[in-house]
C-alpha cells in the first residue's frame, strides 16, 4: 500500500491500463496538455497524440466517436471536461450507448468509459459544479460509478475500462487533491455494483457517495467520540446498479437510515435508495427514511456564502444524524 | 432447360450490371410488399425508399463486403439487399419476429444491424450514427487496417449537429469515411429550402476542406463509379469524402405519413417518369445485356421468392415475453 491523492490514483489507473492495452485511447478536450485538472498529465509524452487525443470542442462526438472506436477494437476512455458540459452528449450516451446492446439483441456491445469531473465546493458556480449522476443512473444499460477514495478511484477506473458495457465514471473534482488514502500496489479492480462499509455502528445507518461520504464519515466519528450516536456509514461507490444487498443489510441492522448527497433532492439517488428500503425492509424500520441533500435550486451560485448555504456539511449531517437517532 | 441468359457469355461488368438490376427489382418489390402488408393490417409499420434504388444498390455494390463498415439508415432496403441480407430476414424485421437479425424484434423495421457484414446498429435518431462512422474509421487508421466506413443519411440529417461534428472530426484526422447523402428533397414534409441555404449538400464539403460531389442519384452507374472512387480514395488514406446523390422517394416517409399533404402529385409523376429502375432496364436492353423476356422472367421469379418469404416470415415465431428483459448488460446483470 502507498498513500496517494485521488487524482494520482485515477491517473495511475489510466496509465496502467494504457500500458496493458495498446488500443486504449484517452480522448477529450485539452487532454494532451494534461487536461484542465491535469488527470492526463504526462500521457501525451508516453503514448503519443494518436492514443492521447485532443478532440474538437464537441461533446456529442466525443462520446459518439468513442462508440465507433469501441466497436472497432479500441478501448476508448472519454473525458467530458466538466460534467456540466455532458448534456450535448446525452443523446449519444442515453439513446446510443445505453441501448446499443439491447437494441441489437446482443449483436453488438458498447464498452466505452466516459469520465466526468462533477460536484461542488470549489466555487465553480452554475456550470462547473453540477452533480448529474441521478439523470444517468436512471438509464438502463449504463453503469454509473462515483468513487470517494483513491483506492476506489483506481479500482473503479480499471473495472470500468474492463467492463463490457458503457460506464459513466464520476470523479469529484474537489476530492482530486484534498482526498488522500492508501492504494494497493498490485494490480486490482473494484467490482462495479458493490458498496463499501466505511464504519459499523448500531444506532443508525448513513448512506452516501462521492465527497459527501467523507463528510458523513467524519460526522459519524465526531458523534461517536461524543458518545452521542454510533453510526454505520455505507459508501455506495456504484450508483447503477445499486448494491441492494449492502443497502438492505445496513438498513435492517440499524432500523434507521439517513441518505446524504450534494445533488439536489428530488429524484436523486436518495429517492431510489429510500424507495428500495421502504419496499424491501419496511418491517425492520424504526423511523422514516430521511434524506439530506441540496435543495431543489437549478445550480450552485458563484458566491461562496450562497454555495455553502445549499450544500450539506459535516454540521448539517451531524444534526440530521442526531435527529434521526433520537426518533 | 437452358435459358437464353445462360447461353450467352457474360463479362464481369455485365454480370455486375445484371446483379445490380436484380437487387433494384428485389428492393422495389419487397418495399412495395412491406407497405402493402401494413395497409392490410399485417405489419404495424413500414419504412422504405422506393425511388432510391439506384443510390442504394449502386453505392452498396462498391463496398468491400465484410471488410468495410456500413452504417445505413432506415430507408436503405436496397443497401441491405445489395449486401446480401435476404428478403426473408428483412421481413422477419417487418413482423418483429424472434429471428429478426437486426434486433430480434426490438427495433422498428429497417433499423439495420448485421455484425457479420459489419452493418452497425443504429437508432431512429437522425445523424446520431455519423460520429460512430468517424470513430470506427479512427480505429481503422490507428490499427493500420485498410478498411473504409460508409455512412448513409438523408439531407435532413445534414441539419443536425452530429453531421457537423462527425464530418469535422473525420476531416481533421483524414479518416477513411464516405459520407453518403441520399438527398430526396424532403425530410418528412420539410423541403430542402427549409433545411439549408445552400443548393447542394455537397457544397458543405468546402467548409471541412474535403471533397464533395453531387451526382444524379437515379443513374446507378454514376452512383456506383463515384462511390467506388470515393471508397478507394479513402482506402489510400486520402481522407473523407462527401457524396450527395440526388433522388426522390416515391413512397410516403413511412406507413404513418401522408405525403399528399406536402407535395403535389404532378411533382411525384415527374419523378416517376425518371424511375431509376426503368432507366437502368432501358440501358441494359439497349446495350444488349438484358432482353425483355429475361426481364419478365426475373420479375416473376422475384415475385415468387418474395411471396414465399412473406409466408415463411409471417409464420415465424415471436420472441418469448421473458426475452424482453435480456441483454441490458453484457454480463446479463438482472435489471
């Protein structure tokens, strides 16, 4: 194990797969100079401009040509510079990639990876802060992952590259340099569709993903230290397909569940997790399933005070946990 | 019995011409039949391209089958016949049967997919498959493979952003893609003047610094030669080509459309006089490559074949209801 940042772990995962697969291509805007966040830093020098490909500023075709590359023996990993700019590619993702196998009755597969930095907290304002995961987790045929730790960031990028289907890989941009952690030194992949139990406690369960998983864990440690609440923290890691067993096991064991995400409330991942628990673990519940999420406003404002007012924080999470535990 | 055509020695060119003529006839007969089956209430939907036979059959016979990648659109019955998909298989798609090779009865008819022939699955979304052609061609180039992608679309597709993005990408990387536009003057009801301010789709090629050619889409030999040249240029690494074949569809857009609302019968009649099949037949007979008797015999035989194909396809089994859940993911992850 070696300690690495989240961004180093993603880069390392990409590099190792580029070494392993000589038809793998990373493509996107400003990829060759390293990308605006520098995830692909140094790759041009190592693999050349054909495999480290700067595309025109045209998101639909970034995904569209990736689909073509994938069916002709290449392994494309597309970068959408900010998740906020993925909407022009939604037709290619939803109507093409996601339906590719189903509509051809398994005649064709569509093994593409689309990476997208997402999330708020960096004063990126309306169009550099969005969380778009729920929109895509809704779409059958896609797999959607959102790692929170460096180990999972590396393990899931490898799993995504090796997967036979389209995988949307959401990397939290605030986590890039802020989050550090131990990463195994040997080759490994993190199974898509499996959640990770970050903490075990008997009072309540907190379910989250991405950067919020860290906030939840810290809130849980704080409340445990205070002797107030002993919480289980479940990090979803994969948003589609959800790890139903892990979610229901945790819900059944504690009987009280809080779901936290920075994406806005309505129709978010929390709604699906909550419905799943209500449907399949109702008899075990000691309290209504609670959700803590950003309110339903269109996007994050630029002003720091406004942004902070919308995002869940360690404090608001801790308060919601106390409240639920007291129910 | 030895038939006249067998008794006469045939050159390779003559053989090709007869095959192309036959494919045009099959395409027309099958398309007419698919519409009729819809009108009889035996098929839920039909989409065809009567009138496009020269553009489709002529171009498809320039494709290196099994090597080149083909991305046809839903009007391309003639392309598929020329590539060798049987009327029976196409009819399995019309009736949405389990054996439909395109989609197992999942897609509307004529939404082609045939992996063995490198015919790539497509949606109903106009122009969405153009970037796929560019991506396939990028992979061909990266991997050093001498294969070409040809993607078919109507003039309406050239209004879509994906047209621009795909052609631009192919032009930047000098990719082996033939962009083949079957310009029939109408995108459902919208005439070309509502789609573009240029007179010819091929004029758009200038904006990408690639070669664009406008051809008479009802002249099968011109279409064939132009496509053949374009594909070979691509194979030599000389970058993408845009072909615009001007033609006309005799049928409504689909079985759900009434074209009398947006175009005159007089206009249609003018184009029917220039029927690409009649035109090629006249030429073949004039050149001594076909006799009127052979033509009649060929037509009768095709009618019989299609009668049999309809009967067999209509009787073929439907998919199992439980199959609706299959192939969401490659690893059969349960939905």
